[in-house]
C-alpha cells in the first residue's frame, strides 16, 4: 500500500506509525497474518523509515493477509480507520514470495523547503549546492553513542536541484538508500549551510518525501 | 490579549522539532473528541499533572473525558504536564499551556480539573497553573479565571494544596462532575453580577464537594491541629465521599482515545470491578473505593468487543484493584480469550494475588501473548503479613511460584515494603529467605536445566496514608530506612535484579500524604526553586526539598515520623471516606496484635461502616454463592 503522511501525523515516529497501522487494520476487521512464537506480531513491513517531522506522499508498506481480500475492499475498509494525516494513495496485490520491500527500495526523492535567515543567503545556498554536486566527495562526521562515523554525503546524493520560491528556497534531491548507511536530507542541507557558512534556525528545514524508487534513477522514476 | 489557537499552532510548529516525543503535544489521536467551541457552553480542561504517557494510561481520566464529552453543552479537552524540555520551550517562546484538542490556552477554559493521583505530582499541579498563566492562589483568582477543581485519591487529604484549589471532589467523580458543571453553567448564564465566592458557596452545597476556602483552621502551641470548621452557615461540617452504586448502570468509555506514543498501559481497559475489601492495612485504595461493586460478565464481554472494535488495541486489560478476586474471573477470562484471541488480541490481568489460583488464570491469558508475572507479598514473614493483613501464606507463595515455573515462566517480579509497623530484623531475614526459596523452587522444578531464572525484586519504603489503620503511625526515620536497605543489600543474592524506591522521595511523600495547610508554603517554595516531576527519581532533588522546608519553617519529622494520638484532630478528619475512624482504630489494634481480619466477601461483616450509609451494593448476586464454597481458603 502507498500512503501519504501530512499535517500533525508527521510527528508520529516510525515505530508509532507501525503500531497505528496495526491498530487501524484491526479496527477495519482486516484479517492479518501473525508471526509465530512468544509474542505474535502482525506481518507488516515498511519500505523505508521516515524521519520524525517529515511529511510524505510515498510511504509504502506490505501486509500479509490471513484471508484473501480484494484490494478495493482492503482500501475502503482501511481508509475509514486511518487517523487524520494518513491517507491511502494506492493499494495493490503483490505475490508474497518476493524480496522484502525494504531491500528492494534503492532511492528516495525528497523536496526540502528551507526558510532563509536573510534574503542574500538564497544565492549563496544555490551556489553551495552547485559546488557540492561538482565535488567528488563530501565527508560528514556523525557522532552517535560516543563514536564518530564518517559518511560520504556526495556519493549518496544522486541529484540535487534548487528552485526559488518567494521567501524560501526549495531543493529536490534523490538519495541513495544504501543498506550500509544513508544520509538524511536535513544533513545535506546542513552541510550546504556549513559551506557558506550560515546558521539555519530550528524548524527552518521542512522535508517532504515525494517518491521511492526500486531501481537506480532513470529520470522520472517509477513508484 | 492571550494568543489565538491558530497562533498557538504556528508557534508550536517551531517548538516541536526541538523537543523529545513531539506527539505528546499534538493531540489529534484516533477517538480524540474535537468540538466546535461556539456550540457549547462549558469548556472543561481535564488535566493530569504527569507526562502524557502516564496520564493517558489513567482509566479514571478516560471515564471523565467520556462523561463530560457526552454532554452536549460541554467540550472536555486534555492537558498533561509538559516535560522539562517542552516547559523550557513554552516559557522561552511565551506560549501559554494549551489543551491538546483545540490548542486553546487553558486560561480560556471555564473549568480546569486536575487529577491528583500521587503526592509527588503536587509540584507539577502548581506548574500547570503557572504555565497556564493563572494565579497560583485561589484567593487571587476571580470569576474570569477557570474554576480550579481537583479529584483523585489525593483529594482525601488535599490540605497541602488547599490555598491553590477552588474546589475538591471527594470520591468517584462520574456523577458529581455533572452537578459541578451544571452549577458552573448556571453561574455563567447569570454572568456579570456574580462573584467567584457565590459559585464556591453553591458548589459547597453539593454532596461530595469540598471548598477549602470556606473552612477555618487553627493550630495549637504543640504544632498540632487545634480546630477545623466551616466559616459560615450552609457549609457542611463534613464532606462525604461520592460513589456509584451500580457499575452496570455507570458508563464505561467505549471509544477511548488511542495514543500514538507507547503509553505506560498501552492497551484497552475494561474495569471489571471497583473497590477491594481484602483490607490490607497499609492500602489507601482498599479503604477509599469501598464497597466492592462488580460489572456483570456479560457487560464485560460486550465492552471488550466494543473497545477492540473502536481502538484496535492488541491487548485487553481487566482493570481492578485485585483482578483475580472478580467473582466470575475464570469464565470471563476464558471467554474473552476465545472471543478476542482470533484477531491477535491478548488479555492481561494487571493485579494478581500470589496464589496458585491466580497463576492458573495467568496461564489462561497466556494463550495469545506471554508476559511476566508479578507478585506482591509485601512483607517477609507470616507475622508481619498478619500485621498488615496481607493474607498470603508462605505456602500460597510457594505454590504460586511452583505453578508458574512448571508452566514455563522464568521471569518473576516480587514487590516488598520495608519500614512497616513492628518490622524487625527477623522480618528482613524472612524477606531474604523468600527470595532464596523462590530460587530453590525454580531449581527443583527445572532440575537446574534450561533458562536461568530472572528474578526481579522491588523494595519500597512504607509510607503511612490517610484513611488507613496506619494513619496514626510514624514512618521510619531516613537513617533507619537506609540502614534496613543496606542490611538487605548485603544479604540478597547478587544475581537478583534489585530495585529500590528512593528513601528520600518516600520521606517527602510521607510528609505530604498526612500534611496540613501549612505545607502549602513549602510546596510553593520548592516549586519556585524549580522542583518538577518529583516522582521521577532523576528529577527529584532532596536538597531542594530540605531547603524549602527550612525556609518555610516546616519540620518534616512532625509530619512523617510522629505517632499521632487516638484523639488527635487529624487534618483530613472532615473528609469522610465512609469507613469509620473507629473501625480504622480497631484495625490498628488488631494489627499490633498480629490478628488478621478476613475479607467481608467471604466472612462476616467487619463493620467498616461503608454499607451502613446506603443499601448494600448490587450486581454481584451471580458470583457470591459460588465463590463462598471454592475460594474461602484463599482469604485470611
């Protein structure tokens, strides 16, 4: 199923979203298959976790059903039970033998809107984006649990385009979802800001996921 | 001018990325009730002075939310204590405390109802008033401010909060809350001409409503309460607790709010009965929720189905003070597991007695999902358990653990208290013996093969509570409590996972549990010094409390460590739980003689006084006879 996440629903974390979907399925009386064992869990898998605070029109998940069901029936039953901010976009039946959804998704496309601290920063950020894409690598260091890890952000950003709106700057980027580790769109923007350097306010960067792609980018990508 | 809801929303947008778990503050959950404020007369902010995940787990608040929102004239919205990071953001940005549903500032509501579950939330209650930009003192608020109402178990001694509260509801609020809202609505319709004092006088006339400002208190030279009484005519001398007589006729929420965040009790709850007459002498809940009133099994099953349909929860909890005491518990659990198991829903029993019967029940509920087992023997020896009237024998416990281990459990949690009246070294030794016995039983059952036993033991200092037979008793001194903790720490095997309830925190709790109005200044002082979330040991800072007591001239030992005389006027004597003070004293004497008092469900009436005030409760006729035969051995 393909779903959109908007409004206050963007403050639902990935784990909480999985639980919210599980509950919606139960409210909709959709017979879900459960895992075996100590603590049976519904067979529900998401393509890619979305960062807390981001909106999306391309959240995908698969669910194993205990009883077969028409996708149109599934859709109308579930739609009525989804909390505000979550919306069904597409439902289709897939064979249950395929590889996991998470493993098959390779690239994510994001639209990132940045509130500018000063009007002059627009051109500077625009130029920074150009320099970033021309460089051969751009290493970010990330600290987690006391350890520092280095990530080449440039390698993971396959496309970065800018579009100017009234008092904001809009970016569109394709990011490679490398199973070894990927980069968040906000980290890319922070890296650009650091190149200038300017400081962006908290909440100045808003991320919206537009699409997920199963293959490396061919322009226009599939769903 | 206070900010409008949409400007609250705009500012909130900027704050949310900066705080942990923003979903605590967004509202908009499934089943949340959002009403058009232009279509109602009364806006009721229902506040819980704890963090969202705890507040959302409280069944009583869900019941009131449902009761109030069923009124066409009222919109009830939720408020929780913002965590310290959010408080900092609210204060920095100048955003006032708002209700989750509409994001409207709390100060614009007609009533702010605060649930008082625990003394250590008192600082949060003050903080809610301040974050809402309301004057802390009731005397400084006027008709344009929300009426500040409190309820919950701490309403049975709200004296330390007396100057901050307009009115207090004593007992079960689901009926009396409507009378309070009606009075507020009439008051609002008359508008202009009337003052806050007029409304308060009117509220004081409602049975079960206590208006602290209408009573005068004097203290003697010995620091004890000297007199307590109403300031004028029409104000009752004593306030009687309210309770509903028939649980089947009482409403139960059928569409409770489903949180996104994982809450403490993240499950659908059906209240199967209210009250407990086991009569544990330390337990306040066992006194203030009497008598026992059961919901019929048919109604429980209907509610279970409704709740899962409306929430989609994967777990159904049968809520009660002691779930295994429900008359039809076996049949009910079996039929619920049959009814709900098919859609992946498990049943859980939050409160089990330490006997084999209860383990049998736990076995039933494990058919879908396996959880841990928790027992609360409370004390280490039979003698001390007789003192506190916790009728669990060594044999009960042994059988319970044996049965649990035979049925595949390998994780068990035991709860104990230390510092109980008459406790001596041999009782502490007995506690250690019980733990070793548990390990021994596990070795016997498993023959030393298979998984290692995971035994967790939690030990809390005893805090004497009002309206219990121990309300006159001193709490152990801090030094003595710490001494007993270290005595146990040296003797309990290291492989046991031990958790201790902070003795300093229990000490402050004991001061406020039996406090009087003079404590209000210390409370305001400690709040001003930054005390918040004092029930969280990482937020609690004893030095701050000690300093606040010193600055306001409060001697904590006077409240915590003093043994009261039989005829001492107690600060909560005017609040009538329905249980007679003479019964409590009789129970105190039986405690010191180590005489157990059996449960009146299976033995003779104990004469506690609750049923005398009204006809005996209904709704249990289908259970009583049967359980008299099979379960009498479980009591005593």
